[in-house]
């Protein structure tokens, strides 16, 4: 496999993961659910999906 092929494949996988994450957040927001995330320091936070959607745009 060429390096260009691998890079293209990885880009497609990353794009698909971002799309799936967006759909998951939208579905959770429709049901007023929260999402469990890390704060980057090892602590776990539960944040409403609607808040995440309003603060970040993919």
C-alpha cells in the first residue's frame, strides 16, 4: 500500500468518526440527554448534549 492510499484511508475514517459523533450528539440533544466526557485532567464530567452542540461546531 502506498503512503497516499493510507493517508486517504485515515482521512476517510476520521471524517466518518466526526460525522458519527455529530449524529450521536444531535440524537442525545433531542432526548435532553447528557454526554460523559473527560475534562483532560482525569476527571469525568456529565454535560448536556445541547450545551456541547451550541459551544462547538464541527
